[in-house]
C-alpha cells in the first residue's frame, strides 16, 4: 500500500534521512531505533511537516500515487494520517473542535461520531480544552483527529510515550483493530516490549537509514540484536 | 464634569476606531506571524477609495469635497455613505489578499523580509496617494439625514457619528469577530493555526486558503477603519503611519494575536490619548504638547511587567 524508495531529508545542510526505503501493507509495523536515529524525521518527512527550509527528496507512493515532497495538506488528503510525538493538540480548542476542524463529511468512513464511539472517554469530555485532558485521552484525541482525515496509512510517532501501562495496552488493542480493519500503521516505539507486542514486523533505524528489518520473535529472542539496535540492556536481563 | 464626560467619550470613540483597525492587524499577526507594516496604508487607502466613490457617484455639485470651508451644501443620502463604505472595504480586502499572495506568500517565516517588503509597499502607496489625492486634508461626508450631535444626560453634547456610529460599529465588529473566531469552522481553524500551523496542514487543511481568508478579513477591517476614520476625523497624508503606529501600540499593549487584547489595548491607548491631550496642564505648566510621551510611558509600563503584552502568549 505504502511504498517508500530512496527517501532523503535535509535539515538545512544536514543530511538526516539517507536513502530510506520500506513498504507497508494493511498491518502495524514498529519502527525502532536509538534516540537521534531519524525515526521522528521519517514520520515528518512522510507527512510533509518537516518545517520550512528543510528538503525532502525521493519517492513516497501511496497506492501508486506519488506524494514525495508534496505539501502536508495534500499528503493528508491523499491518505497518510499523522499522529505526532507529544500529541501537539491545539491549546485553544476543545475536544469537539479538534474533531470538527478536520472537516470530515457525513458519508466518510470516519466521522466525529465514530471517533467518539471508538473513544467513549472523549465523548464525555467534548467541551473540555484538549490540553487539559489526561495523557491517555490526549493521545486518543490526537489519534481521533488523524483518523478523521480518513487515512489509509497512519504514521504514529511514539504514541505510548508517557502513558500508564494499562492505557498502553488499550492503545495496542486500538492499533491492532485499526490494522485488522485494513489500515496500515507505522508506529515509532521506544519501548521494546510495546513494539514487539503491537507489531509482527519491526523496522530498525540506525543513523538515518533503515538498518534492518526483523520480526518480533527474532528480536525478542536475540539479546545481542536488542543491544545493538536499541542500546538497551536486553529485555530478559532487565526484567 | 461635563468636560470630563466629553473627554472620556472622545477617548472611547478613538479607542473604538483604534480597535477596528488594530483587530485586523493583530489577527493577521496571530495566525501568520506577519507584521503587516502596510496596514496603515490600507487604512488610508480605504478611506480615499470611499471618498472617491462618494464624490464621483453621489456628489452632484462636483465641488471636489475640499473640506477647509466646512461642509459643502451637497446632500448625502444614507446610501451615499454606505455604498462607498461597503465597496471600499471590499476593495481593500481584495488588495490585502493580492498583497499577501504576490509579495508575502513566498517569504513565509522570513519576518525581516516581510517587514521590509510591507514597509516598501507602504512608502510607495503613501507617495501614490499623495500624488493622486493631494496633500490637503479631506473628509468623507456622513449622511445628511443623520444629526450632527446628540445631547446626553447632563447637558453633554457629543458628535452623533463619533459617539453613536463609530462606537456601535466597533462593538458590532468586535462581537462579529468574536463569533467568527469562536463559532465558525474558519475561526476554529484560525485558532488552531495560531497554536500549531503545521499540525493544521497535517490534518489535510490547506493553510494557504485560510491565510487568504485571514488577510482578506484583516485588510477589510483596515478598510472599514479608514472609512470610519475618514468620516470621523479626516483623511490626510501621514494618517497611514499614524494608524500603523497606533495599531502597533495597541497590539503591543494587548498582546500580539489576541482579539481581547486588542480591545483592552485600544481602550488604554484611546483614553490615555484623550486625557493626556486635555489634563496634562499643571498650573501654568502646559504639557499637552508632550501627550504622546504618556502613550509611550503606558507602553513601557506594560512591557516592564508583561513583556508579551496583557494577553500575549509566546510565539
């Protein structure tokens, strides 16, 4: 569904993403790597929100449509939804307003009503300012907002960051449900346990490139790999 | 006491005019981080266009509206004032959009360039207006059917246009803007854009179109201000920079990008202006010539305690 080939991104003259290629079907894929390896930059480059003055080259094809280097609103309209790191909610908007501004039509697959069905907690807090929600609710709102663009692929940058373990479990379920319904999800995840439980495929980034692709089982059973790619003490020993 | 009421009313009506002009300025800045240094030129041009329409279409004795001799004898219906108001306002709105699309769109995020470009435009516009409309102060005629003044309780007489039309226009405009920003989808997108523009585009919203809408609205407000000001005070070279300066002071006091801040800032500036013009006399010492200094003292006072203005937020 999503086909990325030879994607490069530059912050000014710094060559941050180098020749990234990956494909994504209707499945969740975890994107892991140490800090500063370009995971967030990849998310931003895919969504077209790298900021003014920064360049993206290479090809991003979504169901055959070329989106590389297109403005963010075109990319979102074409079907790549973006759930940013830190949620980036609008502090002067209520929950309901976050969903209304996206402008989903009644006959679209995702409408505010459906988002409220998916996240009943949000429906209870419709008229509360988005930034006064709890961390988990903020994440739901950030996801709900992105879903209203009716994405084929959802790019999520560290959705589990700062969330309580029970909330993370719900989040993993939501991600799996969305994938089961035919959506592709690229999920940046720092936590190895979360990454391996939400996705079968795991893509590892090192120094701005895709270093390797592996599976959850392989990664879990290979402490050496974990140490190399994540710089963490292997999961088994840490536990 | 009578004098105090009159001076206060003068301050309030000035504040009303400042608010109308500065609200457009602050909204544009809030969303786009563009300090439109040509805002004052749009104000003055709006006034001149309305005057031009009024003299061409609605004045039978082509007396050229030279207002030095006071009012001409020409009769003006309500439409002779309203139609120029509406047309001039719309024209200025369109000019604002053209200005944004042609000159500013390519320089997004480049504050200095945008400031310099708009300063250049304001200088060019000022000269062109001087060449075309002349250096003599002119004013737009209010409808002849409207009374010149009203009498308030306490035997206070006050100008009808100033006290009633300008004040209620400002209140209506303030209310309308509040509703647009609060209730409409456009307003919600604008608020979201003030918070995080990039995230708005990541939701599939074409921010450029929102910018066009905002520049139209912002310039339109400068245009309305120009017509109100041209009727209430007068139109003359130099008013462009004066109103740019006023708008800057208003939004610096109130906080860049805040509508409520613009209202408070306009009130503060209008009242301080009016009081300082009259009450800066201490016995034989007449300091009214220095009243502008009080304005800047106000500015310094606000900035000392609230560097971002009363309602300002970090960019």
